[in-house]
């Protein structure tokens, strides 16, 4: 068994180190992404009128966020449960913009830029050798890596946070068997919202 005092010291050292911003931004994003997915699962169960939540969990536990949105929309059609436009717009934004970002963050390594406030996606064929002041091994000439600005990643995390709060109201609508909607949305949509 690991000594807790060692773990506490190690946590303090790591979380105050040079990658602190990376851990904070990515952790904040994933914390609220997971909360939103959990909320969507609850709304689906409530719309279905599901009583056996353990069995329902077995059915939906490996379904990703994009599929949950699509299935929720289809489920509401089958159950004649209207989805109001402000919620539908946010579900579309989540499905088209947030879910692909989540997948990119989850399936690529990230490293921080020491001079700029952004994080590089590390892909085997697009490593940030030059950007990190290193020479590519064996003279590899790779395309420059993509990156995400720290403030942009925070903005998406913040949007998820407020959308998660909005979904609490949607859960209450589902409980009361009302149309699914958001009375006073906290989660702003981008100016050029995809339709």
C-alpha cells in the first residue's frame, strides 16, 4: 500500500509544476463533459419512463455523446415529447462542436508550449519537435502540429459547465413530463451556430 503522505507530496509537486495549466484546463473540460453526458443519460431514462436504471445503464453505457443526442431526439419523437428550440440548438452545438473536441482531446497526447498559452496535439505523424525547440529524429520533416489555445479550451469547458447547469432544468422538465426546454439558458451559443 502506498504511503498517503508520499502521494500528497507528489500531488502537490505535480499539480504546482510546469504542466499545471494543462491539467487544470483538460480536467475542467472533462469534468463537465462527463457531467453533461451523465445528464443526457438521465433525461433519456426519464423520457422513456424507465424504472430499472441498472438495466438502462447496461443499454447506454458505451454510447458516446453524439449518439446520445441523436437517440434523445429520436426518443422524444417516439414519445411525443417536444424539445424546445433553445435546448435543440445547444444539443446541436454539443454534438457538432464539443463532442469532436472531446474525441480529439481523448485520443491524442497533449503538451504545453513553453512560450505561448496553448497546447499541442501530439500525433505520431505531426509531433511538435520544432515548436518545443527540439530536432526531429532522423531528419523527419513533418507537418506542423495542430494546437488549441488554453483560453479556447477553457471557454469550451466553461460552456459545458453552464450547459450542465441548464440540463438540471431539463431533468426537472422530464420528471414533470413537460416539453424539454431551458427557461433561461446560461450556456451561450456561438454567434455562428451550426444549424
